């Protein structure tokens, strides 16, 4: 019995640009000026775009949301309660060198059941950012 697994096509720059475009279009349709970050499976930046009208911190929050979703392989919207006092990850935000952000708007990206990256959106209300990121990932072919 072979233990080899089939190779999964990694997240490409073309994929990353499509994710950014889809998230930005969703944000624009909602009247939100947003920033969008796409990271590959190693946490490396593949694409970033901040709307000219987005608050400056939206760029940082979109990147941290993407990183958090990637590291924990879960939407950041699903992790908010886990960092509250008594939660499973209560001390995690201060335990690591890399900054995590447990606010909705980060979503992992999977292909053929494998984690290949993450997208993060900042600039709107957390629920809006989550919706924009989720819409972008759902549209990735």
C-alpha cells in the first residue's frame, strides 16, 4: 500500500489576484472601503490591495486576519469566542511572536481538501469583512 498522496496545486498569484478582486467587488457593492490580503500556505504574501478610502489600519488587520485563519485553519469568525477569558485559546494572542487577530474577516483557502492559503479582509464591520472574504473564497475555481 502506497503512502504517497496526490500533489495539490498551490495557490498561485493568479488565484490570489482573483481573490482580491472578488473580495473588493463584494466590499464595493456594500459601500465599504476595504483592504484585502492573500497569503500562501507558508504565510507569504501573494497579493494585497487597500482601497484608497480605507482606513490605514485596514491593511494591517486584513493581513493579521489572513495569518490567523491560515495558522489555525479556521475562519477567524469561528475563533472569536476561543480567545475570551476561559476559552481554549485565551492566552494564544500573547504567546506567539507573530501577531494573530481574532476578529471576523480571515478565511482559509482549501483545494482538494488541503490548506493552500488564506484571505483576510479589513475595513468594514467584522461580519461584513467575513462575508467579503467568504464570497471571494467561494468564487475561487
